[in-house]
């Protein structure tokens, strides 16, 4: 426990979850005990590591004597000062964190799913009320130091937009599709074989993981409490090799982006979708499973943070950073800055203006092109460039528009879909980041 003599200070830690991140964290805390004691101002003593199955094989650096299946008991153990939740998911994580905060303990977590849920929003309120920390640097982009940068270094900055590549699996897939001209399904199979994609990849490829991170980002960047279900979300499963090839020819790179953006007064746009980025954009060079977050501030201008967004050791590194912060705060009887939060008003995606890419397969007969372009004109969507390619059973028209209201582009697509000579509408994708060029 906490002693008056700094040389004898000990802060006691409970770790809930001993999987990929939990066991890497235990390894870091044990192997770097002396350095961490200097940084934190106290020795970090591991009280226990809660797991589900005591019989499961663990790395040697996780002592069997620390393991317990009594997570609920460990979370409220009176001798514990800080609880680290690395179980994941909503329950039992939410109940365990609630119990720990209620018992006056600071909590560190990497649980994006929980933090972006309505329960997560309640946990932040509870931590504030209890006067303890709830820290989550690892939840958005693993080792990339984002929460602290936005919350502390940029606290005086008026952030306009934060745009991130925050899902390594989808970035790996898109990078390989661009490099090899490969189809989505083939690259997904390769990612699964390499352990970079789950057997059920839905949460990654449909954008749900990135949506939870976007919701958390909206809170850190703008102080808005937004839940993942409020985030407009589109994944990468519809992207075809031909869309990626067109992007390359036209000077773009396709990325899955999580975007939080100030729109008008008191409104924020929070969305996840694939987009074509100019190849010169700093995010365009982020390859494979790496993460990066591009921040645009009113006075600071552009900043970018880049690094490993997942994996046991990188994620545990971010958790250790929070643990040191929480330890210092426990010793000082204070908490990390927790900016004021308010419910966020989410701006509907239909009102946003960006250029669009569209690929439309049509019958190859005179007058069809005119019919198609008339529909664009009828909806105030102006065409910037267009290319046509012969197919066996018709023609493919690929075009880029000038900036247009998303609602107008969607209405254009609806009318085109019902138009006789239109066989199929393939890629419909936003173009982002051209204002920098
Ligand atoms: N892995 C990453 O790269 C990464 C990156 C960023 C954030 N995160 C976040 O970090 C958290 C942990 O992820 P992970 O990859 O380490 O997960 P994981 O490998 O699945 O580990 C989960 C751990 O929780 C334990 N557990 C499950 N149910 C439990 C219960 N009822 N009581 C006690 N322990 C229980 C499991 O026990 P057993 O070992 O006995 O099964 C396991 O040790 C998640 O919130 C995740 O989103 C992970």
C-alpha cells in the first residue's frame, strides 16, 4: 500500500484478463520493474491476474501463482489500488469496472467495445464522480499515443477534424489489394492465414471495430459522448480489384477511414467508410497493418501519429503508460484531466459534401451515356471526369464528380439503379483530402 516514505511506496495492481494483451502486460511489469518504479514513483506490485480457464497454457513470464478465476473478487480487493481490465467485450467487463470504480480504484482498460457503448459513457461519469481515473490510451490505436496527445498536448487547440486508419486488418487487406491487383476475398484469406484477420472477420471488414474507435475519438477530440451505434459505418467488403486499379490510375489510394469532424455549430460528423485519398496525402503511405491518425487543428495545422495499432506488446506498452499515470495520480491524490463531456449532436452523413467516385455498368447502345449523365444533372451532381471501357456485355462508365451533397449522390444512385440501360452500379466511394492538394 501507499507509504509516507517514497522509497517504500508500493502501488498494488490487479489485472483482469491474461490473454494476448494481459500476459504481455504482466511480462512488461515484471521485466521492467525497476525502471517502472522510477517512472511511477512506486513499485508496481501485481496482486493477481484473473482469467477464465486456469488450465490454459500461458507464457512463462505469467506466474501460475498470480492466476485466479475470481475476477469479481480481485476487482474489489481492498489491498488493490489500480485495476486493469483486459478481458474485452461488454460483460463481465462493464460490471467489473463498475465495481472497481465504486470501490474507489482507478481503472485502466483497452476495451474499445465497452468504451463506445452506452455503458462505457456511464463508466466515465462514474469515474469522475468517484474522483478516480478511467484511462484508455490503448483502446483506439494500440501503441499510437493518441488519447494523451489530444487530451493534454492539444488541449488548447480547436480541433477541426481527426481522420484515422485505426484498423490494421483492413489496412493490410487494402494494401495487398493495391500492391498485387488482388481481389478482396483472396487477400482476406491470406490475412487469415497470417493471423492478421479473425476467422470471423465481420467486426473488422464491416467497419464495426473502427466505428467504436471513431466514437471514442469524438469524445477525446470534441468532448462529445457518442455511442458506436450512432456512427455511420461502411466497410470494405464491396471494394473490387477494379476500384483499386482505377484509384491507382487516377492518383489515389483507397483507405478505410474513421473520421470525426466538426460540422457547423455544436454538431459533429462521426463516420467510418472507405475513401479515395490522394496518393500524396500523409495517410496514403500508411501500409500493411499499421495505424495512423491525422489531426487537423485550427492553429496547430496538420499533425500525424503513426505506429502499431495492435498486438500484445505494443498494446501493453500503451497500457503501461496509463498505469504509470494512474500510479502517479494515486500517489498525488489527484486524477488525470477529464475534459467536460456533453451528449453529441451527430450531423447526418447525407448533408456532407465531398467528391465521389462511381462505376456504372451499362448497355452499350447510342444515347445511354446521355441518359446516365442527365440523372446526375437532375440531382445537382456535377461530373468532373469520366472514362468508358468496353465489356463483353456492355460498357463500364467510371467517373469522378465535383464535390456534391452525399444525399444527392445517393438519390442519383437510386434513380440510376432503376434505369433500364444500367446493368449494375459497382463502387460508390467518397474522395477525401483533396483540399490539401
Ligand atoms: N489484442 C490486441 O492486439 C488488442 C489491441 C488493442 C486493444 N485490445 C483490447 O484489449 C482487450 C484484451 O484483448 P486480448 O486480445 O488480450 O483478448 P484475449 O486474448 O481474448 O484475452 C482475454 C482474456 O480475458 C480472460 N477472460 C475472459 N472471460 C473472463 C472472465 N469472465 N473472467 C476473467 N477472465 C476472463 C481470458 O481468459 P483465458 O485466457 O483463460 O481464456 C483471457 O485471458 C480487449 O478489450 C481488446 O479489444 C486488444
